[in-house]
C-alpha cells in the first residue's frame, strides 16, 4: 500500500471539502483493535483495556471510506492515541515527510493567512499542526461547538470504514487463532480488498497503485514517539479553522447556539 503522493493528498482534500464540508483535510485517522488469541509468552503486551488480546489497525481513510494509509501490528495495550505516535505515520507527520500539499487559504478566506493541510481525529489523539482534534469540555462557546461538530462529521468516515470492513469479512467476527505476524498480513489483505470493492469498475485504486513499482515505499513499521503536547502553532491552526467554520464556511445545518 503505497503512501499517497502530493497530488493524491490534494485529491483527498477536495473530496472532504465536497462531501463533508471540511477543507484542506487529507484524511480521518483512527485505530481499531483486532482480537487475536493470546500469543504464548507475550505477557500483557497484547492485552487491551477491553480485557481481550489484540493487535491494532491504525488507518487514514479518505472521504469515500477507502483506506489510504494503514499500519497494523501495534500492541493491544497501546491506546489509539499512543499507537499514532510511532515511527510510521506519526513520525512522518511530525517530521513533515508525508509530502502533503503546501499551505493554502481556506475557501472564501482570501484575507486570512494560508493554513496547513490536516488530518482529523478524536480526542484521544494529540493536537498537532497537521492533526486536528476536538476542543475538550462540555460547556463550550458556540464557535468551538461548531468546530467540534464539523470535525466530528468529517471524522466519522473512518469509523464507518471500520464498520464496513467488519461487516464484509467474517475474520473480524471471531477470535483470530494465528500468530500475530500472520494476523497482521490477514488484516492488511482485507484492507486492500476493501479498497478494490470501494472503487468503481475500471478505475485505478491509488491505495495499491505503487505495488510492484520501484521507487515507491510503504511507511515503515510502528514504534513510539511522543506525548500529547500541543504547540502554539497547532492551537492557532485549530482556531483558524474554528473561525472559518463560523464565518466564511458557515452552513445552515451546523449548530448556531
């Protein structure tokens, strides 16, 4: 599964703008626990908070429920937010090596400064310059509630993609009684097959475009990176999106009070 190119990311962002009214969004990020039989002599590494043993599927999903970046094999004991902070997607995001498109002005906001392309995630993930999470708290001012609502609508595509994946393959309906390395390959194969099924007949599937071609490498494996420390720049980016959603990009169906 080749990493998307800059043009791929730009096309994904256009899809989120058209379908989910979230501009400059290159994907929705989330993690899913895949239940496996406890490997021998593994201790608590694969034991998760639900009391089962699992490996973790971390995914970036586009606006049409297709997997564009996946990483499989994180220990079940690692939270969704922790699994992001690994050398694969997390380090590439932090090091700015995902080849995202350059900063761009938000639609209709010609007087505002250009903003980075971002990914959307839930509250367990860290806030970063290119990774947006909701504002915390229950009693929030209207502008923050609007931002959370718009982000939530865009982020639901990854949860729905996991739901589609689970409903299509019986593998996810039972305990996987194979070695974790074999389970990882099974999960990756199902994600690729899912993408084939999501694309219209006769169209190329970018998520597997690079297979068998020289010069296109997948992201490396997972490893741990850092804690949830939001930079001032990340807070400013989120505030810019928040202001945009309540001004130039306001839509009738979002909350107003």
